[in-house]
C-alpha cells in the first residue's frame, strides 16, 4: 500500500483525499496516517491539510523499491524492480534472479555493494547514499556476437538519462565509460550467459557517481561525480528512471537492425576524443592513431599514421587519450 500511495501522491501532484485513500485500500484513516508518517520518516515532505487531504511537497534522494517504482515510467525496462540495502554486486544478484526466471527488463538496484565488480577483474567502490549501482536483465533474441554492443546502448542511455535529469552533457569514452570534464563518472560491466552459443540472458551493470565528495587515492585522479563537477545534488531515482526510459527507446532501435546503425550517429556525437589521437592498448601491443568514431558494429575506427584504418573491437582492449585516461 505504501508504494501505491506514494505513486498516487506523485501522479496527483495536488491533494489526495484521506477519505478516498481509505475507501480505495479498504483501510482506516489511522492506517493511511501511519503510511504517511512512514513516508515522512523516509524524508518525503508531506503536508496534511484539513478538508483537502495530503500533498507531497518534496521527494528526498532516497532509493527504495517504492521510490523506484513510483518514479520509473516505462513499459518494460525497470518495470520489475528489486532493491537491496546491501548486496555483494547487483550483477551477481541479477544473475541469480535471471536463473530463477525473472523477466526481461528486471532491474536490481543497491544502496551499498560489498563486492562491486569493475571490468578486467577490478573492484568497483560502491558506498551508500552517493551513487547508482544497478543492473538490468535482458533476454535478447539476438546473435551472441552482437551482445557486446548492448554495452554501447547502455552508455548512450546513461548519457541521455543524465542529460534529461540534470541538463549535463557527459561524453562517452569508447566503449563504455562516461566522462565529465575528462574524468570518469560512470562505468558499465556487461556479462552474458549462453548455452550452445544461444544467449540465455545478458546483465548490464552500471555504476554512476552522483554525490561523492571525493574518491580513494588510487582513483582520485581519474574519477569524479556529478556533485564534484557541478556543486549540485541530484535525485538518484530520477536518473535511474530516465536511463531506463532512454534504454527502452535505444534498445528498440538496436533490435531493428541488431547493430548500431540507427544509434552510431548519436553515439559518435557524444564520443570523447573524436578526431583526436588515441592510444589503443591491445593484448598484442599498443598503437596510436586518430579516432574516427564507431561503425555500425560498434567497433572503433582508428586511422593510423600511414592512412590505413583499423577496426578496434571491444573486449580486452582499452583506448585512452595520448596524455592520460581521456
Ligand atoms: C568498470 O568501469 O570497470 C565497470 C564498472 C561497473 C560497476 C557496476 S555498479 C553496478 C554493477 N554491479 C557491479 O558489481 N558492477 C556494476
């Protein structure tokens, strides 16, 4: 009932009659009053006015199942939400949820991750109250070789979600980091389960730095948050909701061609280092060239000094600016 009342308060935007709530849920006025008090304890500013009812004056930056459900307005992406106050890793969690049959579009969000995972076996620092640690479950009916492009689709979605919520333009560092003022603001980790080459499910985990005031020594030169860069606080649930909305749209475009044909222009517009020299660090060695953006397969085209072009495919490759992280 708490979630539904919160949803109604948000949808109405004005007064919600206590009497109507009692009738709708078949409960007493005291029961409704108790729910309102619970919401107030969580930080929602709710005013009760005699003969008018309850009105929601402001929403805090809290993450909860109810808050997420009342903020996300999509058909499928994030429509089934699991929220954890604390978990090892939302990627690991959602894999378990996938194994137990949860549907395409299920989203797991955590306040704290004890074992947040980054790419290449690194860990992902995930303290409470300051970031978005979330994983989306997909059950795409596509060729497994195309699945790595879903990371790019998510990078685009996070960039647009941040823009819609905050007005801030972030850039994409191919394939899947988001940067703001040349520092990392979001990382994405995609994992896949296949059987006989067929995709069982794909998990896309995103870590978005929202309100950190600082970072551990090892990453403080390259990591940043929306708060550090803008001095402003943003509501994490709104960002989650906008990312899910954007993902739903971009995913549809992706599925039409099973590649980045419809998205590459927008991706390249947001690409950091486009037209600049980049250093490609591949297991076979490193080389530099000019970044010309992605092609429809999601590979980064790099023009070498002799004028030839090479396609860099994501995986164990990392691309950076010649002078540092970007
Ligand atoms: C990277 O840039 O190295 C990828 C970082 C991905 C972090 C997110 S946070 C939510 C999800 N759960 C995890 O354990 N990792 C991803």
